[in-house]
C-alpha cells in the first residue's frame, strides 16, 4: 500500500532502485532497508538533528535528500577527512556498494566474514594496529614528494622489501587526498581474524 510522508506526498514503500533523477550513487531501496537507528545515526553524522520523532519513511526521505544535496563531508569532491561513511564517484565499485558501511569504532560487523567499508581514520588505525600492521608506501611510487601507493606491512607475515614505513599522518593525508575507501574484513567466515583489506578509488576504474 502507498504510504504518505509527513510532507503529504504519497510514496511507495521500499521502491526499487534509484528514484532520484541525476543521482546514480543514491540507491533508495538500499536506504529503505536500513534500520531506524542506523538511519538516525547516518543523519546525525550528516548534521541532521531532531530525528527522534520521525518515522522510518521520513528518515529515509531525509537521508536521500541529504545525500542528494551533497552535504556530507564524505561525498564527491570532498577531502573526506575522518567522518566515516563512503566516498562515491563515477567508478564506485560493486565491492563498495555491497559492503557494510562502518562509521565509527563502535560499529560492529553484521556477521563474521562480512565485507566492510569505511573512511574513518580511527577505525582504520585500530584495525591495522590490532594486527600489528605498519603504515607504508611502496618505494618508487611517490608523487611530488608525497606518499605513493599505500599499503600496510604485517611483520608476522614477513617484511616486504619494497615497503617503506611512513607516519600515520602521511598515510591518511594521501588516503584523503585521493578520496579512497578502505574495504576490509574483521573476521573470516570461520571466525578467525582476517588481514584482508583493499583501497578503492571511486574516481578510477582500476581502483
């Protein structure tokens, strides 16, 4: 049955696909499947307050509007510091789209083996340090004196010759400047700790 929002407009509950013209990176059907608490949290992180009395349909509409207006610091064209969320663009990968978004260190995977994505600096740093990972760049890939290809070195797996350790500040500066997403796992499907991660660019086909 159609539902009526607080603005008086009639909308179909959980409409399929993208119902917002000229916004290819906004998927309303995915947003409509989010939990109410998650919707409120995402809106709060985007600077939208006074959502306590809003019903789910209104929360969905508010989040879609916020995304469409591009007010989030993790949206296209931003430096995207450490606010979590994801960065989108013309080449946003399916890996990003189907990963669970982690906005803070308090968020937890829905299940072992779940693919996760974030831009939050503290989430990334805690994940790496829990695995004794060291921020590095690949020698010979520097750009104008700035860190080149970003990696983590996990000493337990044996040092890689081409990796050069850099500071977290350098690592995150390059991460934000290139508008990268951090795709990763906390655990494998069998519950064992996972070291899997990948850096994904929404602006380049090769990531």
